[in-house]
């Protein structure tokens, strides 16, 4: 069975950095253990870097943040979107749809489904909890 292809919204990465023992950190561990195939575009990577460098996140452990970004850069498949999409009202969120379309991703994983009102083509929008349940076959607590 092939690994599910996913695109991770920035809020999942932020949650993983804020709470290294939390559910969203488990999503990042799925990437590290190659249980899923993370797909990114240059625009997505740029957003990850920019958001994690904001002053409001300056209290985060710099080594941990650096480790997260290095893991993503090492493990993720880089894709190059070929079309601009306007699915979300938030322009920055459309970069994730574009990445998912270019990667033929199975899922966009987000903690904020309001910003991702619907899937696109074969890509479904799910939460980190739903991804974990899907992969383990059991409800997560």
C-alpha cells in the first residue's frame, strides 16, 4: 500500500512546535517515520519559515524549530504548482490547495477547517486527529 500524500497547514506545524507531546506533533512524527508522504511547495516552505520566525513565537525553543524545519526539508517531496487557485477566502491558504493539486495529495491536514471549506479534486481536508484515526483505524483520544 502506498503512503498517503499529505500537505500540512502551517497551524499544524505551529501546534507541534508549541506542544511537542501533542496530537499535532504526532502528525509530524508520521512524516519522520515515513508513514505519510509530506508534499510542499516553495510557497508553503516560505510560509512555514516566515510564521515560525514571527516575534509571537520567539519563545519557542530555537533548536526544536530548526529541527522541525530540517525534518520537513529532508523528508518532504517538493512540488511546483502549475495553477493559481482561489478556493479559500484567505489568499495564503490557497497556496496549500495549489501544493495539494500539484502533488495529487490525498489530504490537506489542518487544525482550522474553516479556512479550508472544501477539498479540491481528489484532495480531502481533514484534521490531525482524523489523519491519526485513519492511519491507526482507531479513534484517538
